[in-house]
């Protein structure tokens, strides 16, 4: 059992005021973030196009 897992179990019974991640492995997942943003950017582009055509 890792120290993060032990800490999670120790704090499980306490009320927390903010969300805390399970742990940070030191990697940056830029590709996953960009893949998640792609549909949002597409939706914004379509909305901007509709506004441009409407006005």
C-alpha cells in the first residue's frame, strides 16, 4: 500500500471542504487535455459562425 493510499484512508472519515485528487504521478497529460478541449472549441466555432451569419 502506498503512502497516498494510506493518507486517503486516514482522511476518508473527515469532512473536506474542497475536492482533492487521489494523487499526482508527476506526468503532464497535455494530449488528453487537448483532446478534451477539441469538441468545446468546435462548438464555440459553430456558435460563432451562426452569430456571424445571423448578424
